[in-house]
């Protein structure tokens, strides 16, 4: 509204209605510092992420017996049921990452129903995979604001930091063919720990870029611990994932100068070189000669396992053999299993040792295609977010800096997962689906921000100086004179 100055003759203030009403937009302060959001169900969810990623509770016997992950999960579900849904961002479930997760859940159920062991698949889905999917939905639902998204990302980073600390000071090293590497860490083996640490590096870059001084310091410490832990795992898959991260950081990441990117890569490489155990570089050099490795020559190596896997897929190309049935196929219908029945040597119920092979063989081209789509959407989520802002960076401010950082570095976590996961069976594990929830939350938040902070229509410009003061008033009725009047 525009108010005219008080007119002569004691007239009051007059209101003139402009021809175009100004759009009123309520804006929160864009430069307010980010704060941890732990109210309501967000606290058990944050603790659940830390517990799930770090597995630290297994180090303490009394905690492990209490099953904290299950208790936190049930607490989050119950609190979700009684939470005012207006305080959540259920519209994040409409974002493509979560819609794909729901389609994958349907594909998993269908594959188990039509697969080789309905009971085994159903048991795994109900006892394990369904909880992973529900956790992803809950995390996406609480990411209504930048504070909440930032809090969940910090929980993941802290979980990786604890896991890295345990890899350095808790888990024991063992001798593996002349090379020192980590032994098993409860439910994680060394290769698993390497993959989880790989996904934590880009998220630590998010917290580093969007936090204050103390947050930046903690992020740098966790980044260093992360690189040391990766070296101690002796995992070639994690090493390749780290190379993929370094290249992606140099050429794809936005919002950070090239010098800073190079500095982070150099510091990470130095940390790995200092902490690398005996025989590490010699083990990594075997990557350049894969045909000399047991994975190429052995009957139980990855090459032969992959060939048998594609053979199992021929039984049902559309829906596959059923989730978590790959080891069952290895132990019951493979050539080794047939030889064992005829009196041959023992047979190993082997995992797929390849996340993509596992997804396609167990869920067919239907579920496998959806699984690949989830990863692809995660890799391209930053581009999708920038498009919602018309190709521009989000408006300046701490909240927008957080969202911009997620768009820049979260795709790198999906890239690292894809490369390292190529050598592991991780299709139904938590990290991917937590990252997918972050992508959905960030995309939903970007959608709301792009609407709330879109420019308002301009006010109608005042008339030019050469127009008479009352030219814009309604035309006066003139008296018409007729002849002879």
C-alpha cells in the first residue's frame, strides 16, 4: 500500500490502491547462525544415525545387550506417530529420491515373492531392510529446515568420526599376505569400514564449509581420522573410492576455490601416507594387474562369482531370485553346490561382492534399474537443486550456505559409494539410504526456499513528470451542447 501525504484543508490520510498489489513474502533471517535441532523425534534419529554408522555400542557389552539401535528406532517411530505433522516436511516424500526408495521397497517385496526362497527373503525384509527404509523416510521427514538437515548431516559425520577412532585405537591389525590391515570390527569387516569412511568425507566437507570455527576444527579432525582409517583398512575398493572422491572434488565440486580443493587432497594424501601400514602401497599396486589376483583366477574369486550371478539372473530377468538369496543360490544351485552333492569339496555360500550385481541378480532388472536410478539421482541432486534456483547459487546466508554445500558435496558421497560399493555387497545397508534421505531433504528444502525467496513483483512506477497530476483520475463527464442551445 502507498499512502499520500496529508492534503490541505484538514483532509485525513488517503489510501490509493495501486493497479498491481505487492506480493508480501515472509522471510526468516538468512544470516542467522545454524543451530542443532534436537527437539522431538530428531534427537533419537540423530543418535540412531550415530549408532548405525559407528557401531560403537558393540564395543560396550552392556550397551550391545540393551539393543540401543532398536530402542532408538522404536522411539523415533512412536514419536513420529504422535508428532504434529505440520512440524514435519512430509512433502519431502514427494521428492524423486524417496519415491524411488518406495519403488525399490515394492521391487524387493515382489522379488522375494517370486524368488527362490520366499521365507528367507520375507524374514530379511521384515527384520532388516524394512527398518532401513523406514529410517530413510523418517530422516527425510524431519529435514524441514536447514537447521534440521544440518543436524542430521552432523550426526552422520560424528558417526564416521567415532568409527575412524575405533579403527585406529580399538580394532586390531592382522597380517594378510605380508600386509598389515584391520581385522573385523564386529559387524563391519575392513572393506565395509573403508566404504563407510569414504561416504563420510564429503559430508565432513559440508559441515566444514557451513559451520563456525569450532565446527570447522571438528570437521578437519574427522577428515584426518577418516583418511587414516581408510589406510588402515587396506581396502583396494576404498582406495579407488578415495581416488574417485579426489577427482570429483577437483573437477565437480562448487563453492570452494581450486587452491582449497588441492590443499584438502594433499592433506588427505599426506595423512594416508603417514598412517599407511606395512605393505599398503604394494597391495594397492596390484590394482594395475587384476589378472594376477585371486579374484581373477580362483573359483571363489569375484570374476567367477559374477559369472555365476548372471547365470542365476537368467532364471527370472524381471524380478530376480529374491533379496538376500544370492548366498543361497551359491550354496544350493551353483556348480560347486552340485559337485558337493556328488561328493566333492565344500561349497561357500558366497555373497555377490558387488553391490550392483547383488541388486540386479536379487531384484532383477526392475529392482536393479531402480537401485541404479537412486544412485544417479543422488549424484545429480546438486544440479537439480541449482535448477530450482534458476541456475543461480542460493541467496547469501548461513542457511543457504548449508543447502548449497549439500548440493555441492553430497553427490560426491554417492560417487564414492558407487566406486567402493562395486567391490562389496551393500545394496541393503543403511549408508546409501541415509544419504538418499539427505538428498530428498535438501531437494525439498530447496524447493521451498526457491518459492519463499522468489522476487516479488515490482510496484507500479509513478507517472512521468510530464503527465498532469490528475491524469490518472477517472475521466470527467462533459456536457454536450446541441445546436440552438
